C-alpha cells in the first residue's frame, strides 16, 4: 500500500474507543445472547471455560501461536454451532472457518496475513470476511491490519467497512476500517473478559453479513448473479467496472447494470456530508452537480440517486457518535449512489485517429458548456474521464446552451461521441478563477499549478484546466500503438524521457521538469515519444502546444477547437493499420498479451470481471505504472531530503463506464 494512503489512515484514527462492542455486535445481531452462549460453554461434561481460562487457548505470548489459535477458534466455533442447532438459532448459509494464511493466492510475496475468516476454501482476499494478526506489541500491527483492509476494500465491491482483529498477547483490540478512517476499540482480555470474547467470536462466525461490513442492498440472486436494490428499483449487475484503491476517502465503485432493458451505470461513493445554509446554491456533491447540469450536451444524465441506509444508519459517524469530542477533523461520509446513463467505453478504445479527434472535440465542447452555461469548472480532466458512446445512446440535450455539439458527421456515421464524466470535483464559481483545493490527476495537471505546489491553489484559472486536454492527447499518443486499446509493448513512462511528468520529489520539481519538456524538449522528449501510428497527428500536437506557448489569452476553448477541427478535416476516413503489420512489431506480442488478459479474467485475475468474488482491479503496477490511490495525489511534505518520492499515477480502465473514483 502506498505510504500516502497509510498516512491518511493514521491521520484519521480514533484509539481506545470505549463500549464499541455492543454497538458493533448488539444482542439483536446474534443468534443467541452472549450470556447464554457463555453459560452453555461453561457447562456440560467438557466445559471450554474453566478456572478463569479458556480450555485449549494457546499461549498468545509465545512465538508463532497462529496454528494453535486457529484450531482453538474453530473448536470454539464448532461448539457454538452445536449449541445454536440445539436451540434452533439461525446460522449463515455457508460455514465460516478460521484459516492460517501462509499461502494466500493473491498476496504479496513479501507479506501474508496472519489469520483470516472465510467461507471459501480458496485463500484469496476477495473471499476474506475478517483479517487478524497476532503480535506481542502494537509496533507494526496497525500497518499490517491496514494493509489487509486495503486488499479487502480493493477486491470486494460490496464492503461498507472492514473488521480486523489484533491479538496483542492475551489482549484483543478490534480495528474497524471505514471510509472515514479507523476506530480501535478499548482492549479487552481474552480470559478475564470472556463474555466480550464470546460476543465478538459469535458475531463474526454466525451473524449476518451486514454485521461483518457487507452491503445488504447488493443481493445474491437465486438464479445466479447479483442485483442492487435502490429506491424500490432492481438493477441487475452485468459486471463490476471499477473499484478504487485505498481505505479512507470516497471508495468509489462502479457497476454496469441493466434496468428494464436499459443499460446504465451505478456509481457508488462515500461523500463528505456538508451542512449547507439555505441560501447556498452551490452544488457540494456529485449528485447535486449532475442535477444542476441536467440536459447539457456531452455529459452524463442523472437517472436516479439514493442514500444507502443500513439498520437506519447512513453515515460513518454512527460508529463515532459517542466520540464526537475526539473526532476533530475526521470527515463524516454519507453512502450515496447515483445511476447514470449512458454506458460508455474508455477513451483508449477509439477506433481511428479521426474518432479520437472527434471525441476530444466533443469533450472540449462539453467542458465549455459546463462553464459557459452553468459556471461550473470540471477540475479533473484526465484520460479516464472522457468516454466514447454510440450516437444513439447519447442523452438528448434539452438545456439551452451557447455551445452546441456538432451534428454526427454523415460521411462517418460510425464515429462514436465523446462524453465528459466524473463531476465529483466540479466546482461552481462566479469567475474563471478556481479558489478550491487542489484537484486533478498528476500527469494531466497544468504546469503552473504544479509549480505553485501546496495544498491550496488559489488563483487557478480556466486555461489551467483546459491545459489538461493537451496532456490527455499526448498521453494517448505515447502510450498506444494504435486503436482499440492497442497498448505499446515497449513503452514505460517511468523509463522514458517523460518520466519527469509522473516522478519527482515535489510537485514544484515535477512542474519545472514538465515545463522544460514542453518547451526546449518538445521534439526530443515529446514528439519523438509518439508511437508511429500517431505520426499524422504531430502537426495537431504542435499547433495545440503553440497555443499554450502563446499564453492564456489565446489558450481558449474556441482556439483549441479550431486546432482539433483542422486536424479532423486532414484525416482520412480509412486507415491502413493493423497490429500484425505495426512497424514496432507488436503483432504476435499484442495477440499473446490479449490472450493472457482474457485468460486472467476467466481465472479471476483480471482487472474487470463479472464475478464479485474476484479481484476487480490489479493491486500491482500495470506496465510499470504504480496503481492509483482513490483520491487526488497528495505529496507528503519533505524537508531537507533528496530522496525521490514517486507520486502515484492513474492506471487505465479496463471497461466502459460513466463514472469513477
């Protein structure tokens, strides 16, 4: 896990939270009250609790007691199960078992979890209900448990929170990770406080899945597959499109769904609750922004919105309500879902150079529409936030605007349209000046914004956000060998002349290096990095860059559209390109790579699968690019150090969608 992500958890941690066990596991969530279970365990011919100690419990202060602890927990669980059968208590449909994990299939070679609770025989993070570690001290246990929570959140699309256990000698602490951070319970003694131990173990092994942190509104269908219940409607899940990395933050998940024969996208996120004054018209959530821009051309249409409620609770403050005096700056996050249309494909799936330019024209015009009509700045233009959509699926534009998307080119009826998505960072402002906190994705951020550094970027201008479109265009030209997601096989930006765009000690140094490549290094660093397929677009890139050199007065929506429309006219309708004949020799390599990806998806190792028990997003780097965190990059302050710090950059999506993290 990235150090910056771990730091976010550490900065949002509440320790020694008292009286959390009854809150987490109330008697109503258990098949029998803990007092009754404990009384039965103490009775009979073979009591499991005698002389103030649990029978069979290993010495937890000894070296590596994990195997004996797993045996003890499963033995105790088996006795509880017999008791519940005798009392006709409810049991989960699939038995849960504790396992020792020295052979996790999808764990790092350098680290395996200590114990896991699972209902499946395969030891995978996507199957883990609870993660536990055994230590004699708290030295690094928080980091290890946080790493486990990170893997669970990153591979399970139906998680509201994650419960982990720290066995610290004979003391036990529960670590509850959610999108606001971490709550650590007051420790209790496994032998001296046996009913607390019974409450925890009975809940983890026999309570319903919602008690373990799963979202009950995501339902397993009796006919196979899953569906989401939302505002009285059923949305059948076709596939999971995206799961954001990280623990704290929005925790965005996107699904491709079907509802009444209509294909839609559900975007699930934990948004910060902001108390607004009645007079405040500013949209503070993505749903509010989408409602405000309803009917604009080139942006998603809000189909529905809902706040997810479980047992009457809809925010992360429920666990912290009694700790309000200690919360400080910890965000209260609300679980919100929006249903969007249409369903789109990633920008990297463009079918031709002409379609790519046409889609960029649409995206720039949509950006202009947002600003010109609604005074809204998008503030996160990136390669992930522009999609391709079939013309028939584009939402009809019903709002009057001064900027119109061009009609479909009759000579190229197959060209898809561009859709500008992801309004989570969009900001309404009365001027072209953006006074909000830094937003954006590192490789696509404007040079001047990087040079300013810091957490606040007061004074960011409209042209700074427009600059991001140029970097999206360059990113595609250097990363792809051709159309249809044909990724270059011998290009790694971290090993290229453009590595300075994504690596550096500070934002300021990255900005300075990026500025140099855009000026003196334009040909040697940028143009020479283009793949041969994009050779016909070098004049377009050079003209676009000249607008940037000419300054903000000339770097406008209209000027950029002029450059792109000139390029569009210059391009042929047909192209003589194939992976097999590519001059850089990708044919067989790319075919082999595609087969490996397809096989990986079938085996549950891919980045976008239909089965919820498989990883949805690779944890490790893709082609040398480190996996991205769920929020905008936050570079830790470094004083008096020359050690380079790699700032995470975005990975490419593997499926179409109408929204992401």
